[in-house]
């Protein structure tokens, strides 16, 4: 695949224009929240010095599923709450819900 020259300023202008649409803005914000959550999960795993393979051994979850949880590559197959809780327990964390301010 040939390299494509990207103009970051043009890309930002196009994104800003796209986000003028309330529906697109809402979808973008939802994606950002999900991405940040997945990054926090992977960061917590690494901070606790636990590999994806170790999570597999602890939980029985396929390593590929663990990778998908962290990378979000299976958008149509989001993990179940039960799977997510197994992952969170295995990395030595807990899932909490807090009120938005």
C-alpha cells in the first residue's frame, strides 16, 4: 500500500466540521469514552505486571478475547459484563460506577 501524505490541519478541520452534526458528535464522544476505558484496562494490567496469557490462565478466557477487550477490535461483539468482570478481577482491579458531576 503506498504512503499517503496527510495534512493534520486539514484533518482537524474536517473533524471539526463533522462534529457540528449532533449525531456524529455523540457517536464520536461515545467512541472516545470507550477508547479511554479500554486504555485504562490495558494500563492497569501492565501496571500490575500481568500478561494477557496470565489472564487467560486465571480466567480461562481465550487470549484473543482478552486482546479484543483491550483493543476494541470486535465492536459488534462487545464483551459481556461477566467477561469484563473476570478480566477486571484477574488484573487485580474492581469495576465501580460513580455519579457524573
